[in-house]
C-alpha cells in the first residue's frame, strides 16, 4: 500500500510551483490595473460621478426651497374673485336691476397646445360649438381688387376695398382673433370668447375640457334690468372696457378682457360705489389649466353697495305710458307721424326730489347691456 502514497518530498515542490504561477498571474493583473490609460479612464469616471453627486446635492439640498416655490407657482394660480355688483332700488325698495348668472367660455392662451395644428383644432371645435368663426382674415389677404383703366375704375376699386374692409370690421371676430389680441399682453389671464352661452352648450364644453387645453367655462354675473325700458335712460347699461378707460381706471382693479363698466346713467355715475372690490384666491390646476381645487382665499371679495333712488317706479311707468299715449294721439289727429320724441319730469315741490323722469324714444338695457351684444344706447327703440 505504500506505493500508492504520495512522495512527501515531492509534495512541497508541486505546491510551491502553484504558488509561483498564482503570484505571476497576480503581478500581471496588477500591471494591467496600473496601466496609465486605465488610470486616466478611472479618474475621468470618478470625476463625472462626483459631478453628478454634487449636482444632485445642489438640487436636493441647497436649492430645494427655490425649486419647490417654482413648482408651486406652476401648479397654483392666483385668481381674482369677482365682487357682486350693487343692486339699484327705487324709493320704495323695489329692485330695478339685479345680478343674474351667465355662462362664459374663456381661454387662457398660455395653456393652449404648443403645436399650431393642435391649437387650430381647439379653435375649430370651439367655434363650431359656439357658432362663431374661427378667424376673420384681413381684407388685403383675402380680397382681389379688379382694376381697369381711368379714374372711374380707380374710384370704383377704392369703394370696393372700403366696402370689403367695412364688412370685415362689422363681422363678428373669430376665436383665434380674440386670443391673438391678448396673447402677447397677458398670456396667463383668461380671455372671454363668448358670454351668455346656452347652459347645455356650456355643460358640453365643460365635459370636453380634457380635450380642449386652455378652455374653461366660467359662471359670471350679468345685469338683469327688471324695469326694462321704463327706466333705461335713468339706469344706463354696462359695456366693454376700452383702452381709453384703462388709463382712467384704478390700476390692477379691472380686467379689460372680462370686466364691464357702467356706461351712462346710474351705472356710470356710481361705478365706484356699485362695483365693490375684487377678492383673490389660490387655485390648484392641472397641466391643461383645469381647476382641481381651491387652495386658499387670501382676500375675500367685497360686494358693491346698493343704491336707492328717489324715483317711484309706479309713477315712472304711468308717466311713460301717458307720454306714449299723447304722442300717439297727436300723430292720429294729424294723420301722420308728428314726432316720436318727448320727455316728462315729475318733481316733489317740497324737496326737489325727482320722482319720475321719462324720455322717448328709449331702449331696452337688457339688449344693450349683455357683453356679447355691443350695441350703443338708443340703437333699439321702443315706444
């Protein structure tokens, strides 16, 4: 059995040989590892990794407060709260005008799609639902003027251009025209596309708002003149804000895109009293500008003050009917229309208060006042 045992003298020799082979392999690997090119690559990799770590530390620790504030600004929007306008009463406490809810379709230009094709799709879909044009093209890009020879042809051409230009001015502005007018001035402010929208149409647009970025339905307040034509020349009406108005109005209190001001009469004379003060609130919204929730109300809206007139509505109505009857009898007696104009003023002789003041012809402020019908006072007559 001894011949099968390993030679004790040869065993150390084999072990030392293996160790020599392992040591030589290790030396070769070590030489590769400390090769200059490998060292340079490792240094560059470590430097890049160090830069990433430093940048991550800068974002997550050093400037975390600033970036959180910027994120909140993108997610939260400071929105104005309209103040209820004051009510106008006669001397007996009967309301002559009140605030009624009205649906408005608005667009926030900054939230429209970035793609021009997608933006036009929003315009087309909205224009179809609101029965409005998408865009009213400039006259010079859509009109071919026929020119002949001689002065007569030139005059005819000028008249033709004027007629076409007037037609464009009289046309209802398109959805894109309204947005382009304010896009560069206040891109994050809502601009009213159409007011007085039918309730069913407004609800349909609200349901489809996820596919209409930047479009929203706003419930606004419009004036409802319950006295109609009886007190129209006394109360006045509401109209859009013009650039000339903005120069005279208090700064940061009116939005020319959505607000209306009193034009004439009591509405215009007591504008500062009736309008109240707007409030402010923070609204959380999604990426397409839809309101998610109200985060907080910083300043509540202050309603406008009510105004009581010395006018007696019953006497005012009787005076108007008497004046209309008198004008009718004069025309019937003469066999022709003698006049359609007349005026009546009733005063209290003891106090000098005006109890009734009628002027014919008159107009219906409910037709004049809505913002979607910009008609000058006196363009629609009754009586």
